[in-house]
């Protein structure tokens, strides 16, 4: 588990072997998902991004997010 205090845009990336779970504690988090509509998460909402799916989180105003992922996930993602 990791708690992130995020603000701004992250780069497009995917995790080849691991799913990634995002849970918003405070603020609003948007996640663009390749080939799908953007998902908007408010406090107490979460989503699993399956392994291999390109995604890009962003939060213009900032958000506190709990991320549950395997320790092998690099926080900066991979292209």
C-alpha cells in the first residue's frame, strides 16, 4: 500500500504484470484509460486498472490517493 498526495498530470503508462488499485481519500482523481472514457473518482471511490492497460492519472486541484499494488510496481510506471 502507498498513499500519494498528487497534483497535476502523470504520464501515460502501463504495468505489464500487475493490476493497480486507486482509492481516493480526498479530492478528485481523473484516470484516462486508453480506448475508454475517462474515469472520475471522488472521495471514497476506487478503481482497478488491469495489468497491461495504458492509463494516465491527473488531478488539477490535487488529491490524496491510496494505491494498493505489488511491491514490484515502479511508482513512475513504464512506457
